[in-house]
C-alpha cells in the first residue's frame, strides 16, 4: 500500500518521516519542494502536483495550514480529489473548522472517496517522537482501517464521531491552549510587576492546580526569552479564527476566546508570527511594571 | 494565648473551627452575630465589636469580604486596631490588593502592631478539611511565630516576601482560576454545540494537559447543573476587580482578565452571585447552539 | 429594461418597491414566496427560481442575508449566474466581506457577467423613503450605468473603487454602528446606575460631540423599551462576523469590534435576534445597578 | 474675594489663567512649582503648601490628576482642608469616581466646608479658550454662588444633581470618548488595510452619522501621525480605571469600556502615555495590513 502525503511543514514533515521509518513507501508533495528533500533521500517519491500524489497512492494524508490551502490542494487546479481511485481514503490532519471538514467529506463522497478528519493534539516535539494524539471524525470502518497508520505517528487515536467531530474537538483544544497561555502570561506579568520573581511564580504555579499541565513545556521559553517555535503563533491565531467561525456557525459566544484572538493578532502585527505562540508573554510584558503613569 | 477571629463567613467559620478544635480559645466577632453560634457552643467567646476582640486577643485573624470591610473593621468606629496591645499580631487572610495590604501594614506599624497578609488558596472544602494553602507577606519572624496556627488551618504555608506579597500571589491565583473557568466553559459549550457530549468532553479534557487540574473539582457541578457555592461568584468578581486595580497600579495590561471580569459581572447582574463561580458555564451556555440566526 | 430583484426581506422589499414605483418592470424571487405578494399586486412578475429571474432580466439586484445565501442563489442549484445573458449586470447589495465580493466578481466575469458590489448604508426607514446611501465597488462604466437605478432607491451613490471596495466601506460603517451602540449603552447604564436619569443622559449626550449622530434615531427605542427592528440584531451580529473575517484576512486587530461581536452573540443566545440591534441596551441593563454584591 | 487654585497642569494652568484675566486675585500651588511662573508674573501669589492656599482663599479650585492626588492635597500632610475658614467652598474639577467625590464631600462637610464636584468636558484648547463645559454636583445654592466663576472658564455650566453627580456624568463622557476613539481607529485601520485611503475614509466618516462629532478635532493628528497631547493618553487610561471602578461599585458590566481600558494600557506600556489619546490609532495600526500570516 502506497501512502500519499501532502504538506511537509513543521508537523507534516515529521509525521511523514515516522510513516517512512516504519517502512511505508511514500509519495509526497509540498508547495515548497525543497522541504521534501530529507524524505526523498530516504526513498520517498516526490511528485509535482497534488494530482500525481492521488494517482500513485491508496491513502492520502494532508497536513496543511488552513482551509483555503486544503481546498486548493484537493479541488483546485491539479487538485488531487478527481484523480483518486474510487474508494480511496483521504485523511485530513489539518486544523480546520468542522463545517469545512463536513464540506470536504461531501466533496469526497460525491467522488466516491472516503474521508476522515484527523487533526492532531501535540506540536513539533510530539510529532517528532510519534507522540501525537489523533482526533478522528468519520466512519468507524474507515477509522479502523486507518488506525494502524495513525498509531505509527501518534500515541493515541480517538474516534470522536462522524465527519467534523475530530475538527470540532481539535478547536476546543486549541481554544484552551490559546486562552490559557494568554491568561497565564497575564498572571505572571502581574505577579512580576508586584515584585514576585518569575522563578518563584513558575515554581509554585507550574504543576499546581490552577495551571494547565502543558504549561510546563513552555517554562524554559519564558525563562530564556527564546520563543523558537514548537507551535507558531501565526497558526494559533489562525486556529482562533477557526474557533470564532465555528462558534458563529453554532451560536456560541466566546468572549475570552475572541479577546485572545485579537491579542495574538496584535502579536502578528508586530512580527511574532513565526515564533512560538508563548511569545504572547513577551508581547504583553513589554514595558509593563513601574509607575502606572508618566508623572 | 488567646486568638481573635473576625469574619465568620463560608471560609472564616471553618478556619476558626479548626483553630478551636486544636484547643485554642477564641474571641470572635461577626457582623451577623448568628453565624458565631456554632463556635460559641463549643466554647468561643463572642463579643459585640471588633474593638473588644482586640482587647482580649494576642493575635487576631481577619477573614473579610473586601478591602472596605477590612478598613471598617480595623479603623472604623469600634475598629480593633487602636485597642490592640502594642506588639500584638494582626493576620489578614482576606483577599485584597497588595497596595491595600501595605497600607494596612503601615496603619498597624504606626500603632506598633505587627502585620501579616495571609490570604489563602482553596475554598469551602479545603477550609473545612484544614487543607488551605496560606500565602504570606511580612516579616520572617512574624511568619515563623504564626506558622503553627496557620498549619492548624492549612496544609501548606508559604512566605512570599514582604507585606503585600501574599496578597500579590493570591491575586495571580484567582486571576488564573477565574479565567480558566470562563475559558473552559467557552470550550465546553463550543464542543457541545458542535455535537460532542459534555461527558465526552469532560472525560478527555479533565485531567489532561490543557485543563487546569482544579477543574476536576467543578465537574459534578457542570454535569448536574447545580452550582452550590464553594467559592461564590460574587467574590470571584470582586477578586477580579482587585486584580484589575493591582494591574492598574503596576502598569500591567490584562485583556483576558478584564474580559472575564465583565462576564462574571453579567452573571452577577442576573442573580448568580451567591452560586459557585463555575455558574459562568450556565450563563454562557444559556440559549447557545442551534441555528446561528433566527431565519 | 427589465429589472430582476432577489431577496425581499426588510430592506429588499422596500428597495424593490421604490424601483417599481418609478415604473420599472420587476421580475422577482424570494425564498419565502409570500413576501413577494405586495409587489406582485402592483405588477411585478414572480418566478420560482433565481435562474428564471436571470432569464428575464437585464440587470439583477440581490439583497440577501449573508454570503452563503448569495452563493446559493447565484451558483447553487437553479442559481442565476449561468442563466444570465452575457454582458448583463449583477448588482449585489448584500452586506458581505470584500474578499467574497471579489470572489463573486471573478465568478461573474468568468461567465462574462458584469458585477458591482453595492451595499447600502441605512436601514428600514431609509429604504422605505429611498434615502439609502449606496457604497459601490466595480468598474466606472458599470457604476455609471447603474447609478440612475440606485438613485431611485437612495439619496446618495458613491463609487468607492474596484470590486470589493463597496463591501469594505460597508463593513467599516457597520463596525462603527455596532460598537457605538454597545458603548453608548454601557455609558447610559453606568450613568443611570450612578443616579442620572435616562432622560437627562439622552438630553445632554444625543446630538452632542461624543455621541454618533445616528443615535438620535434610537432614542425612542431606549426610552420606550421597545426594540421593533429597523436593523435586526442578528444581522448586525452577522456583519460583525464579516468584519472579523475581513480583519483576519487583512491582518488587522479589532479588540473592541470583537468584544462587541460577542456581546451581540450573547443577545442572540437570549432570543433578541429579531429585535433592533439597539436591544443590546436592554441586555446589558438587565439587573444592573444596586448593590455591587449580594451581601 | 480671593481664589485658590491647586493643580496647574495642561488644564489647570489654562483655567486659572482665565480666572486671572477676569481680574480675580489668585493664590496658587502646584507640586512642581515652576509651572506657576506664568501666573505669578501676572500677579498671582504662589505659596508653598496646599494649607497656605486655604489660609488665603475664600473659594478653592482643585484640578488634579487622580483621586490619590486629591486626597493627598486635601487631607495629607499640609493638606488644605483643615486650614480652610468654615463655610468656605471647595470646588474639585478633577476627574474622579463619584463615590470618591461623595467621600470628599463628607470630609469637607465634617469640617463645615462646602463642596462641589465640577469636572469639565473639553481638553487643552477648550480650557485655553474658556470653552469648557462644567458638570457640577452639589447644593443648588453653592452651584449658583460658583456659577459666575465657572462661566469665566467655560461656555456652559450644568448642575447634574447632588454631590457625585458631576463626576458621574464626567465618567460617562470619557467612557464615550475613549471607546469611540478606539473603535473609530479600528474601523479606519480595517478600511485602510482593505484598500481605502485614510483621506477617503475620513472625508466620508467624519461629520457623518456614525462618527462622534468630536472626532473631527482628531483628524489632523491621525493624518499627520503627530499626537501632541490635547488630552494625554495616560489620563484617559486613568479615567477608564475610574469608570471601571464606578461600574464595579454600581453593578454595571462594561465589556467594551474594559477592553478599551486594556488597549490604552498596552499603549502606556509602549510609552505613549504623554501623547494624545488618539495615539491609540498608531498603536493599533502598527504592522497591520498585508498578508494575514507569514507564509
């Protein structure tokens, strides 16, 4: 069985490498072709269009930046969907909003292609170490067929329900990540401005009852003021836009989620998009403390 | 040594009971005198004014609702501060902003009274079971003198630094509690509106990496739609006002904290003040889901 | 010249009636056909599908609720776009985001159809009295051809630039309407809670330097607590979503716009969607004033 | 009759100059004494403490930065209140929250001093040209006695009600100023990012129905990117804190007001405090537009 993989960014390149390492032959495509080189060196076949991936693969994974990229790759010029052999399986690991996943499912089903939305929890390190968690929406049979491959890339594979439910849960997760990182930053900065050291704050808070456990992974970034991306801020901001869209479509108010969305946007405007999303701490901290007014 | 205790609400009544249980004789005062009855039955001496507490006690604990209540009790008509024997120790466990704690410290020191700010982490159940965490600001010697008594009421006693630092850390904690409860609620409601059951959401999220561990304690409230107060929403909203004030005084922007503050205020306007602060979930959920617009 | 008109809601029905009154023969379609009856009684031809409108009209106006409705009507099953005679003119008066207008322009141009985005400033009364302001994006020649018809429905017609620029300006306008209504409401409610009468507040503020002049039109609604819709709240909330989307696409942070969006969403959740958007005053006012906390 | 004036900043210096120009002998005090020089040159008596002002004046105006400054000046070491001849009149023109004005009224009344809260609408230019609007809270008789002097400094003098009501109305005004400036900025930046020129946006919006008329006065600042202060941003941020405090005390949620408060705080953190509050436009605009994400 040949596996197609489209989208070789921070996440996709590592996920594909894990498939390759388990002996699966890969057909790959990436918009920037140089990112395919490491996989090609280890035997992957690089092709020039998404369409060619479909021609050679029985199952196809996509790991792309946003819904527009998925649409373009699947349905655009040289898109893969019409070139797929009927009954093939498309597994979209991109983070998108659930109504978009359901739309892609419909597009696929019309062409007799099976579809799973299978976004992941975890970022660069988890992708590298095959420790991702897959949140899957789609038919039980398709899920079971795909499960061994997903387990090659992750430590846990959960079927959330029908198409769109994987994407739904992913958005909930990223809403929680984004808001907790922002609110935690605010708390730290307040504590520091009031005279408590960052070290003391982190010592007491991280691992304690009021901080999300994943924040332990961000500790060294905050302490070293070094925001090398595990999960780039620009994609978190994009995900919050997906959250906002999903909330709009399902009649849910999310005041904190939207406030966080705008704060990450201010970070983007200031050029922090390619840094880790924990760089919101640096944005909020800049110039804080000291006298409350100039005079 | 006689212990004075002023403020016998949800928290104070339980804290005083733990002191009493360890054999400490208590002199107590509460604005609503009937709340003193259970302690009186077990031997506490109830008096009619804060001043009288000071006349009989060597160390005095206050556990009051807000800075104004502390000011009134300490410095108002029949306030205790001027009636205290010099060198006595006042331990304020109320949640207030740090500049207020420092102001109280100054007032106390002027009258040769020693002062500790010692707010607590934990709510009703932790108070009951002597499982509170005390966050203490003040002199090391005073801290050490007081520590055995605090350990009677709590499981952990931490000196954060000089006067005001206990209050500072407490505000950081409650900022994190308030924002995480609100953001978690938003995430749950989004997930439910997108078709995931509350049970599934809680099963995966609670105890996982993106949810603050304390949220496990709120699970049954959300599931049963029963918000009997452990930590009343009105006090959380008050604490967020303290946070906002401390942030103003120390030049710190807290966009999420302030958004949360306003959401809890909307809850207060709708009469949820005496329920647990997790009732923000009910407020945000009301009418959510379904069609995004009427037609 | 026969004029097609699709979308006969609060706005569209009044706009079409003004065209009819000036002697223009109309071909009309509305999803709920009963809304067409008054126009049919005065001579309009009602047809069963958008496609049939295109077959009979040389110029076609759409006034629809949201982008999805426009897509469905133009490009869906029985959509009008493929049935239009080449070189016909489609004028979309719906409030949509600019990238959507440009997408519709592309779809139209591919089929040799000309396209203008021409959303309107003004609500029910202005539509009724032909006092709308049209904000137009598209080719100068198309604009000039269409101008007399737009002037039949409005008092002012402004070409903002190329396709999408009409929609762009419309979103700026509605952002200002939505935020000023919400912030004005907050100010009134604060003033009232502090003891100033609503009448005094409105007497001084309305028509003064710090209140947007249009707020005068909302005065009687606030005073009578009667929010019969001129501009339904649900559409304002939708427009704020369009604003948020346009801001996302063009890298602009809008913290106040998004906060307003979420407040209107809370109104929607509470069933205020079909009332005027000034009903946000009622939502925010409910339960305000009085003691700040319960005890 | 001798007039005391304390607080000679941007506003106070101009207000005092207008009193002087009408022939009123002044006794003045300012924390930074050099600011008194121009008035002294024209005959004012400069003294070294607030207390000395009270000893020489029959009526005393204060125009200070915030409640703490008022407290310090009136009640602190060398404060004026105890040195005032009974039945004298204190007129506080500072922008403070209403409960503080009432507290000052109580302090004054205890010492048999009469008190008016009389904050002003208008900024530097209006102060210079005696075009301020005074919003007065207090006894009708005191108001009438003071009215001629206020009219020397302003164009309009309105009695809002009892003590605190002047301050109440002032906070409503500044809430509207602050939120409209921020929301207008967001709208302009969105329009610009979508391709409309700032000039076109301002031409259509300023003076139109959806923009507060005062925004016309800010036009040249935005166009020239020159934010020389008429109303310094730091004081607007302080006023929003007063608004937030008043809202807390009177049980009013103000989500937009608080979001604006935090945005101005971010401006302060970045050193914009001494610029005009319209500099929030520059803060929000920085880095906006262009691609929504880096890649």
